[in-house]
C-alpha cells in the first residue's frame, strides 16, 4: 500500500537533474523529466522572482531540446520568449534538456565557477505549466570532490523534494567548499554557511549575531514559523544585498564595501520569514512568472521590514539608541533630498517598483524608493499607535495580528488589512494618517510624529556638501565608486558603482581614495568629475543644491510629558505597558 502510493507520487513528480560537469566554465546542464498531456503541454521559464524586476531568465538558456520516452525528438514552438509549446500527440513522459549560462554571482542570480556554485533556482529551472502545483524534485550530479551542499529543502537519498514548483525554487542554493556551522533555536536547526573573501569574516561571529537576531525576531513575533533556517553569506565582490526565501536567505557582502552592514542585512532578510514570505499580500499571489505582479504593498513588505531590522538590532543589543535615532534622521535627510517625495505617493512607488530598471525612472526627481518611504512610514505607524494607545500597543500588535489572522491560516492579506489592524491597535480610525502617509505625496509632518516620543527635528547646515557616495581603492590604485546613495548629489549627477574617478575639474586625481573623497566634499559650487566606466569615459556635472548641505538630527523636545516619555521608552526599548500613562490619549489627539 505504502509502496503503491510512493510509486504513484513518483509518476506525478517532475524531476530535475543539474549536472555540474562543466560548472568550472560557467555552464550548467539541466535535464527535466515530466509528463505531457494528450495534445502537448507548455513549459515556462520565469521572467522574474523576488526582486520585483523583470529579468527575463530565458536569456541564459541555450541548446533547448525535448524528447519522448523512447528518446525521439519532439518538436517545440516558442509562444513568447519565455514559453515553449511541446507538440506531443499521446500523453506521457518527456525529457527536456538545456544548458544555462550561469555567470551572475551574488544572491539574485546564478553562478557556476571552479570554486563554488550559487543558484537562484528561478533563473535555472523551466517548469511544466500544468504541473506547477504538483510535486517536484531536484538532484545535483558530478559535483567536484569535497564539495558540500546547502539548501533549505528536505532531501531524501540526495534528492531535494518540494510539493510544488514555487516551493522548490524557494531556497538559497550553495555548493562548494564553504565554512559551515549551526545552532539550534526552539528545537529548529539554524545553519550558517559562508564563503569568499578569506579573512574578511568570522563564521563564529556571524553565527553569534544570527543567533541574537533569530531569538529577538521570534520573541517580537511570538512565533517560530520555520522547521529550519539557512543563512548563506557570500563575501565576494559584486553588488551587495540579500534575497529572502521562506526558510533561508542569501546575502552578499563585498569585502571592499565598508558601508555594507552584515547585521542589518541579516535582520532585514530574516524578518522576511514573516513579512512577505508568510505575511504576504494577495496582490503577489499567485506569482505570475510571465509578467509583473503589481502591488501597492511593497512599502510594507520591504520598507517596514527595514524598520523591523532596526527594531531587532535595537532590542537585541546590536545597535544603541543614539545610533538608532541617527539612522532615522538619515532616512529623513535622504527623503528630504529626494524631490520626487513631493510628487509620488508611497503606494504609487510600490506599484511602479517594476520601472526601477530604467535610469530615467530612478532619477530622484521622478521616483522615491519604497524602501526609504516605507521604512519611514513604519516608524510613524509605531509612534502613532503608541501615542493613541498610551504605549499599550505598537506596530508589533499589527504584525502579530497579520501573522495570526492571515499567515497562520494560509491566507494572503488584502491591502486594506494593514490600515484596519493598525486602527484596531491605535483604538481609533487612522484613515487620515494613511491618506497622508501612503496615498498622497509628501511632505511628512515630521515634528508631529517625533513629538509623540518627546523629540523634534533639528536642521543643521554643513559647510561641506554631502556627495552621497562611498569610494574604495581599485586594483589600479584609482579611487572607484563603491556605492551611491539613492537620491543623493552623486546619484543626481549620474555616478554609478564601479566608476573610476579620473579628474576633478580637469585636474587629474592621482591621490588615495580617502583624499579624493575629501577633495570632492570641499567644493561648494558646481564641479565636474571625469570618470571611466565600461561604456567609456564620461564627464559628470555635479551641481550641489541648498539641500545637499542640510542634515537633520533628532533632538529632545523642550518639555516632555509622561505620555511622551512612555512612548519614547516603548519605541526605543520595544516594550509596551499594561496601564495607560498620563491623560487619556484622546484628550491630546491632534
Ligand atoms: Zn527585502
């Protein structure tokens, strides 16, 4: 009986073999065994996953061929660039073989090399459209001797299994000779693997911080939703960042990027185990692998996740209160320097996320990042709920309610749910606030919300302009752009990461990177910088505006009431109190 059931499920299963024989030269050989219905079936390569950007993964697919159970070639026809029609007559097994050019290191792409293989499986695996919700399995073949495997999936006899295609691709993948450690939290194995940049990380320290983050976030959510969790760290050069999966994350920290902070990336990606992976907007489901799923909720899914990264670090003792306040003040400074904050609402920025591939859209006078505005709104929400509830409730109550009412019941939330649950937590209707925060363009009334916690915003004029760019020393000793702050002066002038700085106002720049940063910061009027990038030399005109010399700080309000003190304590200590403090909040309502 058991055997019969097992054989039945095997017959229905779509099986992949990923052959690593030519991994060293960047090529993966994929074989998929599946079943076609009478009259044929369709195969699809996702055009996107997780990053809210269409990336047309079919561009990496080569030498695509299909055969039947007797190994006879079956003809196929392309319907759209990412979809094939397989022209079988009878129902039965088909074998699909193709190669994938895996040359994109980092958490978002697929990379195969002589030292390691790291995969975003959506970029590698074509799926049979009619069987997307049936079981799938995956096996690797011809791994170099001594390599290990890290995936957040169950494996039986070397095969990783999942109940659907969406589940199969929902895992980081790393194969190689990497550092590997683990600990247990609440009975769940938590695994940490890291590789690259020898000497640029300490696996024990990574595990230590990961443990604090796992414990703190789980305590905030009063929940441990995963059976196990996998942290994959890449310490390679390339774009820094992280990608979230249901039971794991893949994080890249380039050794030359001094501004990249492993612990805030870790906290952000880990909190996604709730927000977006389980607490998920209906608008993202089912995922449409042929085109964008537009959603008004990315400010919550991404921006509020960034606010939680700060809360986790603060509560876990991985950052201090003054650094937390400095971070929030920097968000405000960045927002105030982005003119599009006055033109584009937070919800619009979420829906338009898919346009971020276009440089013209990314101009700071056209769009404002939903990461930035969403993180700000997260803080305003927390302060507002604490204010109206006398610090008896907070944004944590909204998160836990979303978790209980939606995630744990296998439901996705509708966009209105956030406002409804936030109003419940505050004990009053917050539609006016939500109108102001997410449905109309800025500005935000900073002082109104900071005052809830007994703070106010202070504006400071700096002598030097803040370029909003970090530099590093390139191999040829030139100063090279490491990162560009969105919306900053350098972003407006068109600097890109990787640009090598050749000259300042026609004077050659042949000094150490640190001195170059100093030189650039000293100019208060317009100047030009000549840069070298892959496409050739460019002359970039830097035109500082008044705003580039303005920085904001959060300082104490003149008088602080007991209610303000309670809200401040709650915001910074991440606690609530059982009894109301001070006057009834409604008496102070504004
Ligand atoms: Zn994220």
